[in-house]
């Protein structure tokens, strides 16, 4: 797994979580630029999943491979699901769901990096 991509994703997800959390607190709708930023982050998560998949097929194995693959699989779906929910409910709760989705994604990526680095891969 590429640490630079993972660290960028963690930072971007936390920034998005803070922004959407603030908008939720202020009871504001989700602006389009924030939705677009979430789509970009989701696309980079997909890129990270492809890279990790190629490395797995190439023979590198993280610690607890099943857990890693589970995190990898579901990390691709967390943010798109949160974005879809936020678009369906553009008010306070949509932003809250998007904030929780971004926080969940950042934790999942941190855990994947931990699992990957246990073997020095």
C-alpha cells in the first residue's frame, strides 16, 4: 500500500468530516463543491483499492489478510453511500451522515495501513 496515498486520504477525509460536521451544526445544506470533493476522495479510495489489489495479487500479504481485504472492500463503499444519503437529505442530517462516513473512512484507512505495515509490506 502506498503511504502517501493513504496519508492524503486520511487528511482529506478528516477535513471533509470537519467541514460537513460544521455545516450540520449550522443546519446548512451540503454545497456542491463539498459533494464534488467527496467524489474525488471516493475516486482516490478506489485507486488505492486497485493498487492494494495489485500488490496482493503480486504476492505481498498483510497481517490478517482477511481483515485487510474486508476493510479494503468496504472502504470503497463507505463514502459513496454517505454522499448518496447526503444528496437525498440535503439538510442537517445529510451533512451529519457525510461527516460520520468521512470519519469512518479515515479510521478504516488507518487500520489498513496498520495491518499492511505489520509485515513490512
